[in-house]
């Protein structure tokens, strides 16, 4: 019968060393040790780089404004501008189509309304009252991530005033708001919600109802006053500016 020779101390030490090297070079293991460098909801991170986007209204109105949004998102968030690998799917005509209400494929569904723009944070799932994902045949059931964008700002003058005060015109205002909302849709939370945010800033926003996510995480990283997700900074910069941390996170988030 074949018998294995007992390992020497040297062989055991070498084996432990090799295992350590494997864990350090394996990107999946690295992802577990590497903290995100912004404030995100880990539960909402999209697992695929391809994300469908559609409009809830018919395509005959706001043609230019829809294009401003699509181009700004491609430039500042999508793979075109190089800040991430996310690809926001377009039709062959190079537009985002009208949403198919009968087919709730996971994606970002945009409604155009003259109210305060907003977006659900990250990918959405059917949940029970306690917030647990409900499963069907062992798989969590997806829902569209709903977003509202504003192309008029006639009823919501405050947003327009913030843009204008920072020197933005209406087109740039539509673009910067869209970039902010799309980062929410990719699971970014407001930076001022972090426990280590500037106390004065936190106090200012403490009583405002806000989404805190299902699994909010910023690990050991620092609060980022320059984030486009930080209401206490100037998010309405012209030209649009993602902070270095925002950009870093857009790449890192895909490893989660
Ligand atoms: Zn926001």
C-alpha cells in the first residue's frame, strides 16, 4: 500500500506560504478585504456590466434633453468616458427605448416629471415587510430601479436656482442631476449620511428623510467632501466633476 511520507516542517511552512500567495493574488479574495472607497449599498450593486435603461414616456417629447442625459451618463459614468466598465444599453438607433411595461427586466426606468429628481438606490428586488428579498425558485426576484428626472424645473425652482447659482445653464443642470441620480441607481448613497461625515453637515441633513440602504458600507475609507453625492459640497460644478473617490469607486464596485 502506498503511504505518504509525513511532511517536514519546511514543507508545511512552504504550503502555508503558497496558500497565502494564492489568497493575495486571487481578485475575488482581494475584493473581500478591500473596502469600498465611498458610501454604497452593497445590496444594490449590479452584478452585470450591461444595464438596460428605458423611458417610461413615449419618445416624441424632450428628444434633446434625453440625449443630453444619455451622453452625460456615457461620458461620466459609462465605459465611454473610461470611469467605469458599465455599459448602458441602447437600441440600434442609439437611444434608450420606451419601457416595456409587460416585461419587467431589471434595468433603470426613467420617468420625466417636474418634481424633485430622485432615484432608487441600486438594483431593486421584491422584498417582504422586513426588507428580506423574496425568492422564486431559489432566485431573488428583480424589480426595475425607478428614477425621476426633471427637464423643466418650472415647479421645482430650488434645484434650478442651485444650478444657476453655480453658473450652470439648463442643459448642464439636467446633465449634472442625471449623473448624480445614475450614481444612486448604481447603489451610491449620499455621502453626508456617513457616520464620519462633517458634524455640521450631518446636522444640517439629519432631519431630512433619506435612503440609508440595506447594507450601507464605507469600510475604513475617509469621508469625501468632494463627492458628487455629497449635499454638503458643491455637486453642481461646471463642468461636471466626479471626485477621485467617486471614480475610484465606480471601478471598484464591479468587484463586489
Ligand atoms: Zn441624491
